[in-house]
C-alpha cells in the first residue's frame, strides 16, 4: 500500500531533475538570475505577462487582460514551478539562447521573452 502511495505522489509531482529539451547554445539561468526574477515582469510575444513578486507571489496576465494567480518556487533542477490558485501547476525552464531569454515548458514548447 505504501509503495502505491509513493508512486502516486511521485507521478503527481512537478518535474524534478527533468531532462529538459534544450537546444545547443541554451544556457539555463543561474541561481542568482533565478533569484532576480522577484520583482520582475516578463512580457512574451503574445502580449502575455508573467509577474514574479517578492515573497513568491505570481500572476500571469493574458493579452485579453484576464489574470491567473498563484505562487512560484525554484526547483532543485533550476526550473521555475508555478502553483496556481485553481489547482493547476506547471514547471518551466528559463534559458538564455544567444541574447534572448526563452521559457521552455514541460512539453518542450519554447516561448521567447521580449527584450526589455
């Protein structure tokens, strides 16, 4: 019984130490760069905005103006994990690809961040 509970917990957890689908030249953000996300708003090319607040609060505002709220944390593998208030969660890896900051999601989709 305990073995099945552990297996259920492991499969329900966000990606930990995942093999992220990076490309040659991708450099994951350093611990200092990840810590520096606090207080920043990242704007994507679809006009969506990720806002990382001090203390771990997070919001994503869609181009339509609607927002989703939650908290963020930095996982051991350097990914940024979001736990939304609605129960949904996800982890993303931020990398520098050349001069561009890029979000890679768990499916491997890439979302470049607009230059600031």
